[in-house]
C-alpha cells in the first residue's frame, strides 16, 4: 500500500512538472523576429539612457514605430514575451544573441569613433599650422631704417628751446 501511494505521488509530481506555465498565444511571434524586436528595443533603451531629449522631440512613439516595422502590436509582443520567458534557457539564449549583436555593433561604432577622432586631431593640427603661418616670424620682419641720431638730437633741442620761449 505504501509503495502504491509512493508510485502515485511520483507520477503525480512528474505529470504536474510538465505542465506549461502559460499557454502558447494564438499569434506567437517567431524566435528570430522576437530577437530582432528585442535588439531594436535594446538600442532604443540605450538611446533613451544616453540622450533622453532626443526621443522626446519626436511626435510619434519609437516603440510604436518598432512594432509597425515588424508588423506586430504591443499585446502580441507582450504575450509572446511572457511565453518565451517561461522557458528560461530559451529566453536566455535569445538575450545572449541580442547581446552578441550589440557587442558586434559596438566594435564597429568604436572603430568609427576612432577614425573620426583621428580626423579631428589631424584637422586641429592643420589649423594650428595655418595659424602659425599667418603670424610673422622674426626673420620675416623687415628692419626699420635707422634714423640719423644727430637729427633726432637736434629736434629734441629745438623742442626744448621753443618750449622755454
């Protein structure tokens, strides 16, 4: 009798563990498309974090634009997201794929930023060179003609005598 109860209990537990937490939605978004949506939403969140005013200036909702791009609605996305979240391993794999794509694009952006920094540095050096060329160098300055000291002394004496009178 004890063995029978134990067997029934084990069967009951094994059957109850197989039960899905959420039902598959009618309009489930396929995994590849879901990863693309999650990637775009991650970029959108990064933009919001880095420059919040850039998204406030637009009239339309950026999330709405992403949903239109993939031809899904917010309810369909939420239901699909909940469904995929119930399977931890699959959901983690999806986020890992998003993270790989973000990292790959981050490397591209970093290389482009370095190129732009080099260009800006080169332009600054060129600007300094042009400014340095526009200033006269000491050897380029022509010396003034020397005046005759005697004529200067005579002029000073004349001025003194005229001022005394």
